[in-house]
C-alpha cells in the first residue's frame, strides 16, 4: 500500500509507454517530464529554442538537450527559465523533483511532475484520505503502520515529501482540484478520534478554497460507478487527459484515450452520485460533532 496516492519510496521503477513498471528508468522519466514542462511554457511564450537560448544564457544545444530529457538543467537554469517564460513558479517547482522528493516512490514521481502544471485534477479514493488532503498526524499514522516497517528517518522523509506536495492546493489557484471521498474513510477513525477531528477540520478548511471541490460518497449507495477502485485524472496544459491508477506495490499510468474516456465517464457519474458540495460539508460537520 502506498498510503495516500503519492507512494512512499520503497519500490523502484517507473512507467513505460504501455503503463508497465520499468526498473531503473526513473531518472530518465523525471528529466523527460521536466523537459516537456519547459517546452510547453516556451511554446506558450511563442519562443523558439534558438530565441530562448540567449535569454537564459545557455547554448541551443543545452536547451535542446534539456527539453529532450537528455541532461540535467544547470543550477540556475530553472530560475532563469521560469522568470523569462512567466511560468508561475512551475518550472522552479518541477526542478525540485529532479533532486529532491526522496519521500515519493520513484514510480509516482512522473505523475507528481505532471501535477505541477495541471489545469485540473480529479481524485476518487475509497481506501484512505488522499495525500493532498492529509494532516501530518494522519500521514504519520500511515507511515508508522507501514509494513515492512520504516525507520524514523524514512518516516520523516515521507512526511516532508507529502507536506511539500500539498502546497499545490494553495500555490496553484488556477488549477481545479476535485476530490470524491468515501464516507467510511472518516468513520474508520484511523489514528484515533483526535486525529480524525483534526482531519475533518483540515478538509473543511481546504473545501473553502475557490479551486478545491470535495464531495463525500454516502455510506449507503445503491448504485456506484467507482467500484473498480481509486483513480486520478489530470488535464495537462495542452488539454490532454491522463490517468493514474494505484495498487499496493505499483502505479499504472494511463494515456490510452479509450481508457481515459471510460474513467471520465465513471468520474462524472460519481460526482452525481455523491453528496453535493454543501451536503458534503454538512456531513463532515456532523461527523466531527458526533465525536
């Protein structure tokens, strides 16, 4: 179990073009995704590689290699490119994933990079509260309960990575985040009553953000479009839709349009089956008050 749809760093490998895990290829994919982000913002600024090169102070060959994912960017490249391309901090944030994020599983990092530039992100979860919504106490409970056990340093690394990733919700006000959560995730009281109360308060606070929608799927539901399990959908800057499905020891990256279409249909159906935004807030307040 990866404990929060942003896997822990205990499994090695990344997604291939067919969605399979490819051991040892993670650095390549991190660089490829960083290069795609730079290229996207360069094109948005209507600049060619030749025109960008002198603006950032590097050669055309360096720009081409970075965009193709064949080399690490120089230390000051991300800051210069982000400023010149007016990238809203996305290039800077993406660069951190090339050297940091030790708390994220290698096979999740490709998705984490895509999140940095997403226009919208849909998450359905039936196992546990998604990582983007977790409190430190809730996340620590998950990491402490991990089997095989994690050491103290590993737990702190996972927690740090998770909290850094949560900055997306506030730092990306133009990204639409939609969450559909099963009611039983709160009734389980993972970590105890105090942890659950804090968790509900935290999620209620996040639900007040203009770019965050949170819906609760009722405990009793005679028809449910999400019985195949948790999923995430993401819209890129180029308006391409991608998906991510997670199991206990692996993640599956989805780009097949037919599969994406099916996932979108299920997500849309679940949004109509779940409580409305206001009803979901009321339910969370009642659950909190009942404890």
